[in-house]
C-alpha cells in the first residue's frame, strides 16, 4: 500500500520540525516521491550525513510502504 504524501510530510515534519519541506509525487502513483528539505539540523553536515538523517527518520517504511524517495537536502542559506 503506497504512502500518501501528507503522511510522508508529517513524518518528515516530526523529524525536522524547523524545516521547509516540499514533497513532489514524481510518478503520480503515491509511491515515488521527491522530498526537498531545508533544515538548520543539516548545517555543517555533508550531504551524505543529511540523507542518512532523513533515511533514519523513515527507516521503518523505506523499501516497504515508501518505495522510492529522492532527496534534496540543505541547510538554510545565510
């Protein structure tokens, strides 16, 4: 069963409450998303570590309920 975009966004907002989050349904099937996340929590972290934090927040649903997630992460511009 696919994960609705609002559920995905809610999960990300719980993990990154300060973040600007934009979810895009890439295939229109509720199963392939892109998430753009801009968060102070990413400040000073390399992109790989930023993505690891996101993957950790979604670990229980990645590869199952959430089939594919492309990530674009960054810290806010100063």
